[in-house]
C-alpha cells in the first residue's frame, strides 16, 4: 500500500512539474509575441489546470492513505468525487479569471490547454507498467 502511495506522489510531482514548465514556456513565448497582460493570463490558465490536477490527486492520495476501503464501488465513488471537485474548481477558476478579473480569454485558454497537455504527456497520475511485465 505504501508503495502505491509513494508512486502516486512521484507521479503527481512529475505531472505538476511538467505542467508548470510547459506553462512557463508558453508564458515566455506569449511575453515575446504579445504583452505582459497576455502572458499573465497564460500563466493563470496554466495555474487553473495545475490546481485541478492537484485537487484530484489530493483525493486519490487520501484514498491511498486510508487503505481501509477495499470495496471497488466505494473506491470508484471516491475517484468520481475527486473528478467532480477538479472540474468544479477549474470551471470556477476559469469563470473568475475570464469574468471577474477580465483576463484575455484566449490567453487563459492557451495556458489551460498547454498545461493540460502536460497532464497528458506525463501520463496522468498512475504509473504504467511496461508491456510484457
């Protein structure tokens, strides 16, 4: 059980690092091509994805930490709760950034998308086994 929790923490660390690096690269490009407000909106969009990833992983770590839940239906429900929390937080933060803070919507979406590509390239939270093992 502790091995699963440790590998989950490592996968989370790798995912968040990749997302942060990609967001900063996109912001640097935006700063070079556009202006500082556009670059700031790119960083905000990337931060939204990073917060969402962290929240969902926090729920998964909470499940792994208890180790008492062995019913697959309960584990599935906890994972689903984490996904709902992640989506709710991201929708709220995107609405805050584009609506209340009036950040450039295109820049926010660029940052969000670039950071989400980091989630996909880091292969999510779960470590994968190699074929043949």
